[in-house]
C-alpha cells in the first residue's frame, strides 16, 4: 500500500463547498488585504487560544520579527533559540538586528533544554524563544522561572502547535508573546502564506498592527519604519472555516499517533517524549533511528513517504557561520538532526495506511 507523507487534497475535497463559499464572499466584498475577514478571524483565533489579542499577519516569520520589535529587541541584544528548529525561529532576532544564541535540546523531548538556556544567558540576553517542536509543548514552567529570574521576555514559537495545551492552557497563551504560522502544511494551514502574533497587552497589539501596515495608525502618517506584513482576506476567510475543524483534526492526529506509539515495537526506533502536563497535537510524527537514510530508503521501497525535520541544525547553517559555532558544540541538537525521520501524519490518513507504516516499521 502506498502511503503519502502528506496529502492536502483529501482535506480540500472535504471542505470544498465551504472554502469556495468563503472565497466568493471575500471577492463579493473585495476585501483582499486586511479588512473584515481578517478582523473576524483574529477574534475567533484569540477566543480559541484564550489570548486577548491575535494579530493576523502574512507569515509566521513576520510574527517572530514583530515579536522582537514590539519588545524593543534590536542590535546588541541576544535571544536564546533552540538549535533544532525551523530556521525561521532564528530569523526573528536576526531581522531585528539582534543575535540568536543557539542552545541545546532535551535528549528525550527534543524540545529546548532549560539548563542549556541558563548556560547561555549573558548581560545582553533579552528573550527566550520556546519552540513547541512537532506540536509538543516545551517545558514552559522551567522557561517561565528562568525568564522571571533574569527579567527576560518569554516568547512561544507555536508555528507547529495550534490547539496544544500545557497545564490545561493553550499554547500561545502562556508566554509573554507568541507567534504562529499558517503555512499550508501546518496543522492549521492557510491556502497560501499566513501567520499571527498573540499578546494579552492592548498596547503591544496596537503596535504590532501598526508595524504590519507601514508603521501607520492613521492613514498616511508613519510613526516609525514599518512593514507590509498584512494578512490577506482570502487567507483569513479560509482559516475561519478551518478553525472550526481544528479540534477534530488534532484529535485525529492524536489517534494516529497512538497507533504509532502503541503498536511500533521495534527497539531500533525511538519516538519523541512529551512533557507530563501537556497535550500535544502531533503536527509531525518524528522518530530517531541509528541510520535514518537506510530506514527512509526501506520505507520508500514499500511506497511509504517520509521527510526530515530538520536535517541540519540552525547553528551550523552557513547563514550563521559568522557566529562561530563548530560541529559538536550543541550535541543533542546535532544528534537529533542526524537521526530524525518524519512519518506520514495528517488527519485524513486512514487507520489502514497508518497500520501499513506500523507493520513496515516492525518488520525493519
Ligand atoms: C517552528 C517554526 N517557526 C517558524 C516558522 C515560520 O513560519 P512561516 O513559514 O509562516 O514564515 C515555521 C514554519 O515554517 C516553523 O515550523
């Protein structure tokens, strides 16, 4: 049986009439950039996550950039970032002129390691970005204590974790500020690019709204250098439809994850551990194994699609060569990057497909 790594078309077939109706309404109102569909989606998203304000943007990367600017982070400042995340987590500080300082991950949860965070704090540190990698919340309690102890801003990168909870609260609602992405492959994906910033602070929300629209609160008056980071009406309309399904889809992801976690019995394979007080959303189902290229090829021969998230850690990217990190400097993140393999995981995958993957893994 062929099992795709990911298939968005199944979801689109299911949503087609609703999506087409939503897009038609945007066209009827010619509300293409910002406007009423974005306003409505922001309200729905804020209510869903339990945060006072959600600011709709054109990408998750823009959200991370604005998270820095609204907290006054810029040149000379340092922001601690886990080394095994999608590179955009580090772009946030870099775009703002600050320096990302890469720290290690916990060897079991593969999320940011609070002890490593502590070891990276300097007099220049201004913030910590906790990434909820693969949709599993990171250790927010420990990060909160460190941030409070050192007067740092705690940011959540929830690009992979919409709907995940930590101690009963949704991710995005716990840090001082949070960013998410609606890239089409995310568990809440737009039909194009999109992202959002979350804050409980009205002044911060208004500042972010001004920055996303050319630094302007009043038309043709520009208080500071701003950006064109607005969310499109089409994306907001699609996301409003999809937000109504997110709990159902996340629940289905957990069901599929349970098949993998309970039925894969091969000692060559290790899955991600989870924080005890958290309910993750399994945006990705990642394993580690000694020779992941071998396992990838073995699965491919059986028609099973896989991917690597992420095969090269941030600190060893050429873009950050000037920061001077050497191989071996962030060992757990490097080991994770060298051994990770992502399995098929999306809400529309059938039990038969998931079990075909399980059987293949057990026979490996
Ligand atoms: C952890 C993480 N942070 C940030 C981003 C950036 O989001 P975007 O692609 O919407 O700019 C992504 C996804 O691409 C991500 O996975």
